C-alpha cells in the first residue's frame, strides 16, 4: 500500500543527488535519527532499530511496536553570490516489530534507500543546458533477531529494493533556437539483498552495560533495466525526432557496494546511552553505467546520546528523552571526476511519552552541510524536521479466569 506513495514523492532538492543513485539514507527510524543515525550497538525493547537486526531479539515477549515518520526539509544552496531555497515534505518510513518466541523476534517495514531531486541550468558552448532529475529507491524488509546464548544475539534483514530514478538533460542552442535536444536516462530497479548483524552485551554491574555491534551487507550486481532516450524537438512543427531509444539490463553495468558497520554503546541504568558508529562502503569498486569511475569510497563516523532524567516520574520534563548527535563523512559521489563530497551533520531531538501507555512521539531537528573539496562548488545547507510516532502496546497478553 505504501509503494505508490513512495514512488510519487520528491524527497530531496539537492544538485548532488544527480550523481549515482542519489543521496543515500542512513537507514534508521525513530530515536536513532535524533542520535546522528547510530544503531549498530543500540539495543532496546522500547524502540525499533533496523540498523542492526540483532537488536530485534531484545523486545519483551508481550510487546508490539509500530513506528512511522514524516519529515519537512529545507535546502539552502549557495554558489558565489547566488543562492536558492527549496522546501518539501515526505513520508519517511514505516516499521513493525513483535516477538515470535522468547528467543526470537521479527520486524517488517518500508524505509528509503536513496532519493533524487534536482533542477538547475548551466552554460554550454553556444547555449544552455537544463539538468533535472527525480525518483527514489526504497526497500521493504523482513528481519529476524535471535538469542544464541546469554548476551549474544544475531539477526538477518532480507530487503526488497525497488524504485525508479530519472535524469534528463535539455540543451538549447542560442544560435539556432528553432529546436532543442532532450536526453533521458531512467533506471528501474527491482532486486533483493540482505544484511546480517550481531550484538554482544557486557554487564559489569546491574546498571552498567556495554553493547558491541557489527553489521555486514554484501555488494551485488543490480537487477532491473535502464532506458536511454535521445530526441530533438522542433519548435515550429511541435514534433519530436528520435535519434536514440535503447534499453539494457542493469546486471552487467550497475552494482551496489558492500557495507561494513561497527559500533559500541554504553548504557547506565537504562537512562543514559552513549554510542559511536563507523560505516565503510568501498563504492570505488562498484559499477555505474558500466564504469567504476563514478564513485569514491564512502565512510562515516557518528556519535550520539540519549538521556532520560528519571524512569518513573510525574514531572513532564523528567520523563522526556533528550537526544543529540554529530556525524561527519565522505559521500560516495565523485563530482566532475575529481572532487570529493563531504557531509557534516548535527541532530537533536525529544522522545515525548504519551499518557497512560508506553508510546513515544519522536521529534528530531537535523542540520547537514554538504561541500566539495578540493574545488569549492555549491555549498548546501539542509535543515530537516522529522516527526515520528512509536506505538508500544501489550498485544500478546493471555487473559486467565480464576
């Protein structure tokens, strides 16, 4: 039911989404989004953490979790003395989690993988060229998390990757304005991939615990099709003349990089959590349009924290969960064949409890700065407000008559 909504959205306005598969999502939901996207070592029975499927096993056997979120995003782009602002909103994610046995739990949902959205005009020899693009890749997943022995859990996410990305270039010749050329490139992806995770809990005392987590997702050749169309438009006759109309299978020409993630988190008395994540993806070996020259290796480091002043309190401010995080990393996009794209981000948020139950309203404020090096191109400042709701219900309680 969510697929048509996800296809129709324009989730981002960024000129850097033109490169590769667009701007990659950090694959987190709920509380993790306000903690700079950390999750490899986060383990909680009150929140869904899809970044490491091993965390599913921590859910209580009587608990049912449902989490979904939306976002408002503002992009402020600057290049020299020129600036532009774009605003959009979109549905972000939907996820469920519930136990299957005392040692086994599952999670299902739909989350974004990457988004494309841009529209800008540049100069070419004797004319101008307008570059536009839109689309998104999303993944529906089914995951399992299980206890292997005390303190050690493993998990698996099986993902179905789907979506369509379109890039269009329209060239107008200033000398002869009676016609212009349009070149379209569209990729349609329908594929499967998986990721495996593990977590190990070390308890020094009843109130102190350290969780070590790791996640691996193998790279793979993509399944789907790419469509390329070239045509000229005659202004006076309002007709098109096609000079190219091709389609190819993606498998030999497009691929995804493997992903390696590791993290560690410290929790005190279930009230304070501090975690660190590191992600590495060797995109320089991945193919795009049958070439390995489009990408740089991706890496990202993030640190996040959550503080709950008191577990049980009638005071509103003492029962709110306060969250924050910072991250920095190099994107996989290689700009103009030589420039690196860097992303630095800051997040802050609140987990506001709902009265009479354990459900939480998650509010996140995020800021991301994108810039290129060594050549300074467009500087992008992204401001994002995310609103999520985590339903925490007791759905598996068996009533007894005495």
